[in-house]
């Protein structure tokens, strides 16, 4: 699939201070559960995207929630279901529903117990994930709590052998997370939900 016409037009206007990585063994998609315009005005989202693309061998693409648009990555138009990991930066409670709408549009089961080994791992970070992860616990595999600057290399270690899954292949055993909480890069206990 190719990027949408709107995404091509927006991408043509972007100016990077560092060109993002486009080749690597591990592929993930970082999403903002709202429109491109709102997501790209969030400096935390931009900073995490930049940091993830600095990790050796990792390629991070972006995605945004656009009502009525296909659930694909911004850069290449890759269906979100084809990534090994989907991560969201969640800053507003009202955007929780947009995460679920994105999963529905991508045909990824929302509830974590319904997802199989071929489905992406779902990670949520940001202020709302830190303040109230219980609201998303039935849907999210891993929560990243704390500063995003400490995550990229830990994220690469946790996706080893997962993000390189090709469509139709089975994910290797040991799905990371499943309701685990990561605090400052260290795995914590199960969510009490």
C-alpha cells in the first residue's frame, strides 16, 4: 500500500533536522491517537520519534488517527497490522477511544487476550498512561511509564526477534509484556485489573 495523498502532501512540507532511519532489522510504528496536525504539534511525540530512529537497526514510522482514513503508516503506507510493535504517545484521556478506533480500522483485536502471535505488540506511554494505566490495561501489552528518553534502547532489546516478523509468519515465543508495566526501562509487575 502507498501513503495516502494527504500524507504525501504533508510529508513534502516536513523538514527534518535529522533524517529518520529507513532501513533496519526491527520495524515499529509510533502513533498519536489524533490527527497529524495535533500529533506533530506535540514536542514529546516528535522527540520520541527522533530518539527511536537513532537506535541502531531500528526503523520507526509514524501513524495518526484520521477518521475514515486507512490504518497505515504515514511514511510508507504500510498497514499497521504488519508492524511487530505499535506504540502510542497518549497525552489526553479523550484520545483513548481513538486508540481503539485505530485497532478496529487496522483489524487488530482490541483485547489483548484475543490477539495472537502474528499480531503486533501494543505499547502505550505518555502522561495518561503514567497517571491511569488501568483504563487501558485490558487492551495494552506494555506500558512505558516515566521519561521517554530512557526507553529507546530498552525497547530495541524487547523487540528483538519480534519486529522483524513478516506478514503471515508466526511471532517467536515470549510475547513481551502482556499487561506488564515498564517503569524507567525496567519491567514491573502485572497490572492489578
